[in-house]
């Protein structure tokens, strides 16, 4: 997956959490961003990808 999708999804998640949105809402928004950019990614796969990205933490 290109880095732009990862960056956009993580940016959505991070900004929503920073603004006080609950984790599930921010997570779903990040999944939606990924699927808007790459609609061929299945919903379940997109959720796993975003969860993995969030779990990785910020890039060094």
C-alpha cells in the first residue's frame, strides 16, 4: 500500500483523537479514508491494515 494512504489514514485518526473523538469513531474514519483512496481493499482487510498502522505508532 502506498505511503500516502497510510499517512492520510493516520492523520485522520490522530487529528480526531486529538480533538476528543472516541477511539472507535476515529478508527472508522481512518478506515474510510483508506477505502476512499483504495476502494479495492475489502472492509475487513482495511480494518486490519489501519489497526496495524495505529499499533506501529508514529514513524521514526
